[in-house]
């Protein structure tokens, strides 16, 4: 059975020959560039600089060699530009990180150092404007720098929160056509995170791509606005969903069936212990627009739709289903109410759990390889029954995770799959 065939059974809630594995296909299922280098060294692969494929979180490219070494079934088709608005492909240049690793980054990846030694990065790589994100001297990824102008209630304009959410260009369409065609030729399942088509996320991203961002760009202000300015937020969502559907129309004309799943939204609704809003508010404010987008995708394409939300979102699971999502990620089994067995029994016939394979906050970085193996086997035993499970960690694998623990995770998957 091929990876593609295995994936098709899985996402249609049928039992494949073995568990489908994703490690690196999206910005929420990836591996930090330092851990990628450590894995390449462990598996005896060619020594080379690892490409940073998603610079905000400093995720490394999981290339074909590592895909084969780790038994991965899903690969990502990545967009033309990254989260900083920088062309994210060749030509590349060498870059030394704060922790001393030499990596490959696109030429537009320009940083400066402040007086504390923190790395500052700039929208579109333009050093003439203020920085949009900061990597602390002792850090391993960037944090957004809030650049929100003072808000004047009588001058709030929906268009200001659509600046990074425009209609896809002809050059981007040509790029996606080539990227998805190349991905399809591998025989793996293909997922695309299509950037500006994600509903609501653009307000959560504080203008990282914009030289002079306007509108609501502070995450705290954004969440307050869902209560204080619901009409304004609704108007943003309405226009964003219109743009998203138009983009999907244009994309499907050139991508067609070279895509198996599409990343719709990365808005987090959960904390470790609770949710950011009441379920009823989700129903009123988010669900109608999610449903609009998901319905179009399902009515017009064969793609499955992917929803990311961290945290304790058990009370939202039925709402994600009602919104039309096929896939939920990262399945944070360590959060309150997110018991794996309950999730599978209650929602497993309707939702594909893409993640939940191992806790990345405690077990993977801090436990022994034996404990890692034990947790992976236990969670696979719960989630894999009758399909509907793509193995991934609970969010990205971070820097400095012991490589022995990552390898123990991979070996445990192989053990569960009967060494297929």
C-alpha cells in the first residue's frame, strides 16, 4: 500500500495497513531546525546545512532522505513567501543562529542584533523599516513585536485587517501549480498550508509581513475585540471568507487533485485548562464563516480540511464537526478534558485526529526513551483503531529535544505497525 492509498483510507475512517505518519509537512507539525540536524546526524545522512523552511518558529526542512529514514507518509507543499513576506526559496544563503548552528535561509532573511544580542527580523527583509519579530539571545525562535497603532474607534476600517489576506496572484498560482505537482510525484500524501486563505488568523498575526501594519495587530486586543467590537470582527470574517473562497476557486483550477488536505485555520481556542471564549460565542462568531469555507471546499474539491487549535478544546470538538472540518490538530492530550480514549470514542467517527501521538511539553523532551516508547504505543493503540489517525506529535518538535527520544518515538511507531 502506498502512502497516498494509506492516507486516503485513514482520512475516510477506514483501517489502513499501518498508521500514517506526518513529521514536518506543515508549520504546526514540524521539527525545529536544530533537531532536524541532530536527526540527520543520527541516521548517518549526508552532512549538509539544513534549510529553514518556516523561519518564525525556525522549523527545518524534512527532506526526502529524512522522510525515508523516518517512514513519513505526508509531505507539505509550501507557499511562495514565508510569514515575514520574504520569498522563501532559492537562492539561499548561510546564516549563523544565536545558538551557533549554521543553516540555510532565503536571501531576503535579513537580521540585525540589538544591544542585548537579540536577533531582529524585518518585514519583506526591508531593514529601512522597524523590525517585526525578535529572537532572544538565548532563544530558538522568533516572538512577534507588536506594532499596533493607537486605535480610534470611529476610524476602524475592515480593510486594515485584510492587508495580508488578499487575492492570490498569477505568479503565486503558477508557484502552487509547480509545488503541488512536484509533491504529488513523490507518491506521498500532500497537504498545503495556503497562507492567506486561513479564516481569522490574519488578525492574530500582528502584521509580520507588513512594513506599516494597520488595524488590530495586538493578540490581546484581538481577543478583547471579539467581545467589545463583535460587529467589526464579523465584518472582517465575512470579507476574509469571501476572499478565501475566491482563492480556493483559483487554486483548484490549477492544483486540482494534486492536493489531499488543505490547512484552513490555525486560530487557537484553548489554553492548558480552558478555552479563550465560550462555545456559544464560537457558534455566533466563527462557525458560520468556517462552515461557508468548508462547504465550498467539500462541494467543489476532493480536499480534506484541516483545523489547528491547541489546548483544552474538548467542548469545541462537536462544533468543529458542525463547522465542517475533517481534521483536528494537534490534539493536545495533556490539556484538561483532552483524554485520548474519550476523544476517540466520542468524536472519532467524524474527526481525523492529526496529532496526539506524544506529549511534546513533558514526555518527549524530558522523559526517557523507554517512557517515550510506552506513551507512543499507548496513544497509537487508542487513536489508530478504524482509521482516522495521522501520527504527529502534539505540535512541533522543539530544539534540544534529545535525539534519542525522537528516535525512540519513530521506533515505537514502527513497533506498533509491526515493522512494516
